[in-house]
């Protein structure tokens, strides 16, 4: 442990924590986006609700999830602390600030962008995660999928006291009785102001990643004339495509 | 014959580190061929003639090699031009009637001594902590007895051109000294002469850098963009790498 204490006591160590947690969060974004794309399937929410149940019940995924929550908090707390320390390094500010002529806007506003993302994560988890795990307002559905035709049929389902989500194989197919998070998402995104919050937050995420992705590699010590242009390119593509993919979901639902 | 430029100067005046400072306005007539520092000489002569306190500013070589001429000009260290110091900036870079705001380097680790002059002793203490190599005394060794590949020598030399001016700190929104420390660590870690202290050096220099109150780098790149010697941002990646590997080896 002593070998790693520099991660918490030195400026470079704190930066390494930002980079490692930041890149882990980037990985999470990919997994989360792929899962969310199930929402586009016109199967009454069968695939999506199956996925949501899997993500909240599989022991391995649950463990990774708690790790993820810790990473988000560590990244956010360290980020805010770093920004505060860095302000102290210049007690008297400049009369004229030439920042825009020597650095990008996102690089100078990482803490603000991050804070917007943090607030968004709070709203987003309150909307869906908390409702799904602890709320009792979500309705239920039962689905049956025919193995031969792959066709899915569904019906409303009235949960009994202490109802558990379950799936089982039946004669010639598969059935699922689950909380209908799909319809919950669908109803949320019919409200324009919610869609606006989501889209603006994804814009903030995009700018955060525009600087953050390549910055993390520099922090980890990777800066090379051959590799850096590739990292920069991937970073830019990631920063545009991933938030765009997320933002497409509420926009699609709203304009459906 | 070039025309005279009328420059409206707003200069930071601060009696000493304990007093609060403020901007004062002055009018100066400058010749376009003057350097920025020569324009300040004209201003100071004017002030002395009027029986007022001249502006304190640092300068020495006036040819871009000592790193003393610390002035933030219209929000940018060493003014609007790339790759030059204040002494290498000429008045022809400004237009007649321009308002030019001049401030000192601003960083908690560089306290103001007076007006535009700041104490950059923090840099000296970082160098003293580890920015050196140990050599045997006695006869000078033949220059070619230690073989260094040309590309390595070139890279090390590029980092060695740092003049310790502190523009990197002044440009950085976090007042971080990583470009300066990275330049020295890169230079010495690449050369055979620097190997003996390679790990202890980087740890000692970073410890001192943190103790002096410089901020942490967030890779904005402002330092490299404003460095008069155009030290590349890659020296910071090298510093991160050298420091992390030294730490992981238990240094
Ligand atoms: C899914 C969400 C997020 C992702 C993928 C992400 C990703 C990243 C990455 C890759 C970096 C670059 C690290 C480096 O420069 O070495 C970074 C930096 C940063 N992040 Fe995040 N981040 C997220 C959320 C947040 C949140 C919620 C906050 C704060 C409240 C935040 C605050 C910061 C700050 C202040 C920095 C700059 C730190 C620095 O450059 O030293 N981020 N982020
Ligand atoms: S790295 Fe560049 S800006 Fe910083 S002290 Fe050295 S020469 Fe000056
Ligand atoms: S006075 Fe020496 S570099 Fe400008």
C-alpha cells in the first residue's frame, strides 16, 4: 500500500487517479450505450427490460456497478478538490486573461463540465435507477417469445405482494415477467423539458471528453509522435459519437 | 523612417509583496523598432523626470537567453508573438493608439517583489532539489568518450533550451510548473550522465514543486503554447512516466 500512497499525496498521483477513473468511466459509457440501444427495438420492451433486469441482478455486474459508483464519486470528489487546489495556486487573478489564445475552452472548464455531468447523473439515477430498484410506480409486463418465429407478444401484468422479476423457458419459447422500465423511459422522454436536460447534459459530456480522453493518455505518460495523433482522433470520435448516441434516444422518443 | 506609436499603457504597480497592487495608466511614444523593454526604459525616464517612482521590471541579457524579462502583455506572457521573450518583442507588433495592459507573472509560488518583478526562487529550489548530475572532479573527460546517439542528444538538447523564465507557470490556468520541471527531468533522464540520480531526481523535484504551491497540470497546453523556447508538451508526459515508474519502484 505504501508504494501506492503517492496516488493520494502528490500532484501527479492525483492526476493519475483522474486519468484512470476517467478512462474507466469511458469504458462504462460504451457498455451503457450498447445496452440502451435495446430501446430502439420494437418488441414492447422485451429486450430492454431483460437487459435492465440482468444488469441489476447478476452478482458480477452488481459488484462492478458498486465499483463504478465508487469510481464516479472518486473522480468527481478528486476533480473538484483538484480544481480548488489549482485556484489557490493563483491567488491574484489576471486583469486581462489570454486563455483563449493558448488553450481550448473545454480544457479550461473541465470542473464546470464535470459538475454538470455529476448533477445529471444524480437526476438520471433518481429518474430511472431509484424508481426501478426501490420505487413502486413502475408497471409490470409479461412477455413470451416464440423460439421458432422469434416473435414477442406481451400483456400487462399485475404484480402480487413482493413480486419478483423472473424469466423461464416454456414450451417452444421463453417468458419474462418484469418491471416495465421501457415504458417508464418512453413516458419520461415524451416530456420536452426532460429531453432538453438530457441533450444539454450530453453536450457537456461531449466537451468534457473532447479534452478528457486525450488528456488521460498524456497523464499516463503516453505522448508519442506516432501514437498521439491516433489517440487524438479516437478521442474526438469518441467524444462526439458516444454522447450523440445517448442523446439520440430521448430525441427519438420525443419526435416519434 | 517609421512613424512614432502612441501607446496607452496600463501597468500593474505594487509597492511590495504586502501591499495591494493596482493598474496605473501611462502614455508613451514609442519607435516601432524599439523592443518592448526599451519602451519601458522610455517610460521610466519619463517617470523619473516627473519625479515619480519608475516601474520595477526584471531584465538582464535582452537577447532572449536569460529568462528574466517576465511581463504578461495583454493577457499573454511575453506578449502576442510565438517563441519570443519580452526583450525580443518589438513595438512594431503594436498599432498606434493601442492600449497595452502589462502585469507580472501571477502565481502564489511567484510572489511579487515590486511592480512587475516577481520572486522566482521556487524554480531555483526545484533545481537545487534534483536538477543536477554528479561528476567526478579532475581532468575534463573527452567529449566523445561517452557515446550518445544523435537523435537522443537532439531531444535532450531541445529540453535543455529551457531558460527558466516561468512563462509556462504564468500562462497555465493552474499555475503549474510541470513544463519547467518536465524539461529538466526529460533532459537529464535521456543522457547517460543523468542515470545515477534518475529516480531520486524526479521524486525530489516533484516533491519540491508540490511544496512550493504550484498547481496540478490539467493538460491545457497553455504552457507549451506560450513557452519562448517552444518546449513541447511531451516533456510533461515524460515527467509523468518518470515519476510514476520511480514511485512504483519504491522511491
Ligand atoms: C461519465 C462521466 C465522466 C467521464 C467519462 C469522465 C472522463 C474524464 C476523463 C477521461 C478525464 C481526463 C483525465 C486526465 O486529464 O488525466 C476527466 C477529467 C476531469 N473530470 Fe471527468 N469524467 C466524467 C465525469 C466527471 C464528473 C461527474 C466530474 C465532476 C464533478 C468530473 C470532473 C473532472 C475534472 C475536474 C477533470 C479534470 C481533471 C484534470 O484534468 O486534472 N468528471 N474526466
Ligand atoms: S519551459 Fe519554457 S516557459 Fe517554462 S520556464 Fe522553461 S523556457 Fe520558460
Ligand atoms: S532579458 Fe534575458 S531573456 Fe529577456
